[in-house]
């Protein structure tokens, strides 16, 4: 198990599989690198797949100053430098998409492109942004976490999938087993990460992203709304969008073969350019 120790002393756990173009995957809220199992299996023959646990998640240490998106960005930038990564793809899912956007300016010279999965520049609604969750919904999430993180996450993972998306029994068992390998963070980290989501607003960063960006999302996502992905696709200059029909918040799980093929095609294209 490799570890990266950041300048602040935090220990970040990661896995490194395969050779070729590096693709670094950032997981979502209260998840871990375990969610990328189908990408490790499906992509490591053609590229270098690196998955990490965000601070306070999985086996990564709890950050001394608490969980923050800026802190995650600094740690990921440090990991890139420590591994000497160049011409890499940075792929972020959900909360990970916000972290990827925050990290972009720190890593611009080391990237060939970005992949934003079920992404959003702002998780919550505001007067000039309608494509997020309401204050009532996010406050309800926080109350559920305070009462029981385990039960809150069971409800959250239930919302990740559209009706009928897990009807195929063998696939459903595989995904349920995969998600069962995600260890719970501390309740304090879960609440800090949720607060980071609530406060984040990276809309001003979008026009500054000058590398090819692949937007991937399900058309039935009720966590990071499809309109948020459309917002990203319209405002990132070199963006393209792939929509997964009948899919919720985790297309890389329920439509993994198509997801991996789309990502591999994108990787091949941007690798040729660079």
C-alpha cells in the first residue's frame, strides 16, 4: 500500500496500477477509492490508473486542520509532483469534481485533460443558480449524518441509482459488494465534507479551464442534477458531454463498460494532441 505524506504531514493512501497515460480518480462524499474497482479492472491494461483516498476517508489520515476542498487540492497536487505525473487526466466524481476544478490551476502544466463525472460547480442552489440541492435538503442531510452516519449513507447510496438501474441481479450484487468495501469516515469528517460541498462555488473557474474536458453524467441523477453537468459543458471552453440514459449518480458503476470505453477514447484523443 503506497502512501504520500503531504507538506502538512497528512498521509494520503493511493493505489497505482498499469502503465501509460496516468488517469487519477477522485471519489465522492463519504466514499473511498474502492468505488473505482471496475475502472481499475477495465482500464489498467491500457493506461496507468491511480486511485486515492481523500483526507479522512478510507485509510488516509484525518487532516489536522479539518477537511476542505482547498486542502484536498493541495494534497493531490503534491501527490502528482511526488509521482512525477505528466500529461495526466484528472477525473473527479461528485464532490471529486469540485476538488478537480479547485486543483486544476495547481496542475495545469501536468494535465492533458479533465473528466468530470456527475459533476457540479456548485452543490447548492442560490439566487442565480438553480441546479443544486436546496438548503432544506442539505440541512436534512446534515441532521441524518448527526443521528447516524451509517443510516444516512445507506439512504444516500440508495439515491445514487435510478429506478430499475439495479434490476440485473448479478450486477446489483457486484455493486452492492463493491460499495460495502467503502469504510465509513468519522462523523466529523462527513459533516466537514458536507459543509465544504454546501459552501463551494467554482463557477468562476470554468472559463479558465483551457484543456479538453469530458463531462459524463446520468440523465436521472437526483444528487448532482443533470442540469449542473449541462452548465459545466456550456461554460468550459473545450468541453464535450456524454449522457448516460436511465442512469443516476454513478454511471461508472452501472454502465462501466460504456463509461470505460468513453474515457479510453477521450484519453487516446488528448494523448495524441499532447
